[in-house]
C-alpha cells in the first residue's frame, strides 16, 4: 500500500489538482491524507461578504466553517481517509516555526511515501507558490533527527508538483519550465472528481455564475486537454521534484 499526502494552499485546490489521482489510488487500496494549509475564506469565498462596511467580515468564522464542511464533503466523495483544515494565515501566507511543526508532525505521524503539492513558482494566487515552497521545506525538515518532536524522523520517497500551463510561471522562473514528467489517466474517475469540486459551489460561485457549467469548462479545458494530448479522456499532470534513478531506460 502506498501513502499519499497532498498539501495545497486552499481547500478547493486539493480537489482541483489531485482529485482524480487520489481517487484512483484510493480505489487501488492506497491511503491518502489531504492538508489544506488555509481556510480559503480570504481568497476563495466569492459571494458571501458584503463589498464594504466596517462589519463586512463579521461572519468570517462562519465562512471558514462553511469552507471546512465543503472540504469534508469533497473528501467523502473521493474516499479520502484523512484530511486536515489547518486555517494558517492566508493572503499573505505566513509560515513560522509553529506552522512548520504542525505539518511536520502530521508527516511524521502519517509517514507518506509521496507528497503532492503546488509548484513553488506557479503563477496565480501567490499563496500557491508559498504552499509549494513550504511543503518541500517540510519534506526536508521532517527527516532531521534533531527536530523538536517525539515522533521518529521520516524520509518522503517522492514529491510531485501539480502542473498548470501558464507562461507567467515561466516568466517568474526566467526560463521555460520542464514539461510534466508524469501524466495520470483519470478518465474513469473524472465524474467523481467533478462531483467533489462541485461541493465548493456554496462559497465559490460568483454573482450570476453557473458553477456547474464552470466545472464543465474546467474539466474540458484542463483535464480534458491533458487527456486529448495523451490519447485518453481526462488527465492530471505532475512534475517530479527528484530525478528518476534507473539502470536502464524504461520502455513505457
């Protein structure tokens, strides 16, 4: 059995970036933990706060609870066995010692073989970049013998970055990014992923927007495009953090 841990900035990111892949692994009998570093209430709640006013954020804690429940329902649809809604500082994200210790303790307890996260230079919400950089630092720190924890150190075998095509990410790197190393065929679980993503409609539907239609466009233009280019229906793509070490070239 393989253990996968996915770490993203916001709750919906987990379903959007890893939903199909984790669903396939769970169906195979693997174990999955999802970690949302923030509540997403600052950046992913589009129809719940008034535009202005001194008390516009009076329901902030209520909105965070709504986000937590959305994540829980999405996890249930996909069969994710463990999930954590950490509510760390968001937009801007701020990670100090306590935040590192929280995630490192989860890593040492769950002991994942694979960690999936966002690319440290993925353009978009800068929280996504921060989440990716934070996650790979935690992967490094979790194996340190002297880290302040009663739990045993742990070495993560592999880290994968969810890959989204955007030229602005390449601009930030000052060089074109490498192409995805791994493309997962999620065709047989695409409907399940879409259903999981639909659970975020309560807080993420913009005024006048058809959220279901938006998810159809997402699946067609992102996961569908990946599948089309690789000879199947839908796919999720990833970049490996570490090189693959082999004695001979794999044939396919």
